[in-house]
C-alpha cells in the first residue's frame, strides 16, 4: 500500500513537471514548440489512467480541430445527396451523376484502413496534415471543374483526405482521452458528424439553388485550412511514435520497415477496382464482359492482399487477428449492412422527392432537415447511455431496429402523403443511424486491447464505408434497371419501342426532361420511378433485418483474443 502511494506521488510530480515544462516551452504568442507531441499528461491518458480533463493541455483546442474535421467529413459526405441531380443535368450526364459520390467514397474507403497503420508508423500529426491537405486541394479543385469527369476525379482526390478525417479524429481521441470519458467524447464527435451531415444534405440544395453547386465545395476550404493550422501547433503525436524518434536515420529506416507498402498498394488497387465495378455496373451493365473483368481483377488483387497480410513482417494494415474470428466477421458484416442501408436511404430520398413529389432542389434538401436532426440526437443518447449504464448491446439492437422500421415506412410514402406524415416516417431511420454507428464501432474495438484499437477503428470504418459505396452504387443501379423495365412495360400500349428507348436515354442524360412530358406519359414515368425507388428501399429494408439477425448471432459468439 505504501509502495503504491509513493508511486502515485512520484507520478504526480512527473506530471506537474511535464505540464510546467510545456508552459515554459511556449513562445510569447502562447503557441507550443514543435515537441508538442512530448506531452506526458496526454500520454497518461493514453495509458488508460483516469486523469481529470483539466490536466490535459490544450484539450479543447485539440477537440475543436478534430471536431472541425469530423464536421467537414459529415458535410462533404452528404452535400452531393441533394445536388448530384442538378450537377448531372448541367453536364447532361445524369446517368453517371452517382460517380460524383462514389468517386469520393471509393478513395475514402480505400485509404481509410491505411490511416490507422500509417499513423502508428508516421505519427498522428503527419497523417492528419496529409489528410487535411488532400481534402482541401480536392474541394478547391471541385469548385473549378469543367465537366463531370474532372469533378469526379477531384472528388476522388478529396476522398483520399476525407478517409482520414473521421478515422484519425477517433484515433487521436483514443490517445488523448481517458478510457472512462471516451464514450462522451465519441458522442460529441458523432454529434458533429451528424450535424455536418444535416447541413450537407439539408442546405446543399439551398446553396445550389442560390449561389451555385460549386460553392458546396468551396465553402469547405477555409474551415479545413484553419483546422490544419491549429493541428500543426496543438495536436500531439502518440507516445510510441515520440519514443522511437532516436535520430532521423534510424527513425526513417524503422518507418519504412514498419509500413506494409505492398499491402497498401494491393488494398488500394483491389478496393478501387471492386468499387469501380459497382459504379460502372450501375451506369452500364454489371454483366458485360469488360465490366466483369474489372470485378475479376479486383477479386484476384484482394486475395493477394489477404495472403500478403498473413505473412508480412511489417505493421499489417488489417491484422488477421482482428478479422479472422467469427465474432469479428459478424460485427464487420453488420457494419457493411448498416452502411449500405444508411447511404442507399440518404442518396435516393432527394431524387425521389424531386421526381416523384415534384420538389425543387432546395425543398428536397430542406425536407430532410428535421428528420436529420435525430441522427446526432441518437448519437448523443448513445454517448450518455454508455457513460451511465452498461447498455451497449441493447443500444445496438435498438439502433438497427429503428433503421429497419425507417426503411420499411418509406415504402408507404406516396405522392399524396401529407408533409407532416412524410417527415414522421423519415425520423426512425435517422435516429437509428445515430445510435447504430457508434455502437457498432465500440462493439468492435472494445473486443481488442488498447494496442489494437487504432487499427480496429480504421478496419471497422473500412467495412462500413464499403457498405456505403455498395449502397449508393447498387441502389442507383437497381433504380435504373427497374425504371427502364417498368417504363417499357407500362408504355408499350402508348408508344412504340424506339420512342420509349429515346425517352429512357434522355431521362438518363437529364432528368429535367421529365418536366417537358405531358399527360399519361409523364404520369407513367413518375409512377415507374416511384416503383423503382421502392424496389431499392425494399432491398435496404431486408438488409437492415439481416443486420438485426446478425446481432442475435453475435451474442452467441466468443469475442476474439486481443494481443497483449
């Protein structure tokens, strides 16, 4: 007992000395010098010690920087939901307008698993700066794009950085915040993510209708630049990275030894080809030989990646210990399913509102405002409940059940439905998403030791993002497929086959062409699109139900043994 007390006193003196040293290291401006990473208070939090938040230097500046990144990730992830129809129509490329979203998600998803591993080897600050710089340059270039191909390419560049905004924010918080208080900070992070998503989905249409869609990307640039500036001065590296910095030569040699370069190339190439297959299939045909070759190449590369991860001596991007148990497989499958359902839901709603209900771009976005508020409310409920009660698994069931209910209720929305009822039907899915996303994250990372939680975080985000891309690409493909099928079936008694094909081609090029149609033809087009959209949402409903079944299976599986 006495020995323990002496140890506690010694540790306290060490903390006080370190804190004073940091204060002395500041210049007249109050900005700490470049060794901000050598922050003992933060490292004590990293070791899991329950220290007061007031003892962590610059905590609120650090959190403001991370929360700004999370807000931008939420905003940019949804801003195209209510604008991609307008952008596609402007470039007369409505059939491939989903590329604006999938291009971002493809690179974001491909790079997400790299940030956990790379930040362990290269340091959190370096990876944060790279992510912010890529995101800023990409957004700036998007605002000056002259065609949909250039825009999609620049969205891909922004996605390289966007993949790290949320992942690195979560990882840095795991370094900085004591374990006992991490839940509430994750809740605030999810709150900002949800608020950003609300602003993107709700006001993207308004921005597009007033000052133009290019400003949807341009307004993100100054926020990202300010975040980068604050990050450069205040965000620390992890203790392990600072400890290994003996000299430049040894540090560089160890970095290249630690990084799984082969695995990095393989996973980027494999996932990009796989998600490119889904995107091309949605716009053209999933069964055409050239598109199928892309899928086959993706499968071969992913298999090579898995073989490389099993035998690599470097720091594995996705350690097999994290994914080879039945428990991990089921939880990661749940993440894919809820990612699919949430993004398919979000990106088909505004198009449904504009074509079926006749909303303007601004009104379609604003219609999502009040229901979207329930996403951060769900995250806040989760954080508070986790802090006070041991109810993580119950929250997971509740969140997925609400997502299932929300997707199911959408099937009953009609053109004649009153606005208040439509708004009411949209609430459960948003509330459920706000609860489900953090609970799936914590269910996965809490199954592993502290050493593995950074990589576990990026791994779960990877699988959820794969589901998100599948949700956007596959739902777009399902809608196009069934829309053409229903239109040919319902118009065969009114028009000849060549005229029907021309209508389909013109609508796929520019959906505003629907407004020039009249009478029974126009009504048939709208009804066909309505039926096709309901098909996509029926698929999301069934996948949400499957995720709920997986939750039951998960509870009967043993958690994986974490590395010590």
